[in-house]
């Protein structure tokens, strides 16, 4: 082999690796050809020389590690910045809500409270008009005294004049106080209309002078007295003016 006149050429890492590979391959082939048939080939022991790293390669590897560290540090910085921004936004929102609440509270405190309108007292319930009490029916004795008194009250309500004394005097003369007395012998009896009751009144006269509110029975003592007194008031001015048959 000839040497060049320009100087000795330097082998690069790639050249060295290629030469080493060729040498190893040639050695392995020589060993394989030396094995006789029928014998197992023994694996040759080949010493591999460690690959040497140049300063340039180490510097590149170091540069890549530095870039990785810088990227991780930048990611941490970005995350910290994002957290700070989020915390600041949350604090600003909370501060605004608190300020709004305080402003509303101050506004409410300044607004005068309108006093409640007192409720109008309920109008007192008007009492229901009392129903007029039913007139108490006056009690009368069931005898001549009671009959005369009851008859006098009826006559008074009808403005028919009479007195207790005038009624009793004529009753005693006509029937002696017997409400069932009847005259069946005088002219009236002969005419078919006998005198009846306490004051001996005939049926046609009783019916003509009957007083409303009394019985239609001529033997009823109160009805007999009031009809007879009504007839006497019409003919004589009052039963008090009658002193004989009338």
C-alpha cells in the first residue's frame, strides 16, 4: 500500500466501527472453515473492544439532558403561573361578592323602614234583633170570677164598655151563675129560640154579636158574656145600664 503525499488521513468513529466489523467477520469465517465434518463447531470466543465515545458525542448527550431539564422546569413554572392566575381570579370573585353583599347591606340600612299600617279594628258584631217575646197567656180561674175577668179583658181590647159589677149583677139575675142554664118556657122558647147560658142570650143574637177570639158555643161562659155585653153596649150603651130582662 502506498502512502499519500498529502498527509496521514484520520479515521472517524464510523470508519473504526466498519473496520472492526470486517475483521470480526473474517475471523468467524476462518474458524467455520477449519471445523472438520462430523465434529460440532465450537463457538469462537471473540473479544469485542468497547466503543469509545468522543467528546463531541458526550457534549451532545449533555446538551439533550439540559434541554429536557429546562422543559420540565418550564412546565413547572407554567403550572405555577396558571395556579397563581386561578387563585387570583377566585380571590377577585370572592372579593367582589363580599363587596356587593356589604353594599346591599348598607343600602338596606339607609332605606327607612315604613311602619306597618295598624290593622283596623274589626267592627263589633251587631247583635241580632231580639225576637219579641210571645205574650204570656194570662191564666184565669175556671169559675164565675175568672170568666168575668177574662171576658172583661177581651171587651177592653175591642173597646166594648162593661164593668165587673154590672156583668156579675145581671148574671146572677138571669142564671144565678149557671153556664148551662136554659129558658124553655118564655116567648123565645115558644118561638124555638130559647135563652141560653150565663146571660140568657138567644142563638140569633149570640151569632149576630159574637166577639172574635171566643168560642162559637153559646154555652161557653166567656163567649156568652162577651156577646151579651156587645149586644147590651149596642142597645143600652153598656151592660151596666141593664137592670132587667133585655
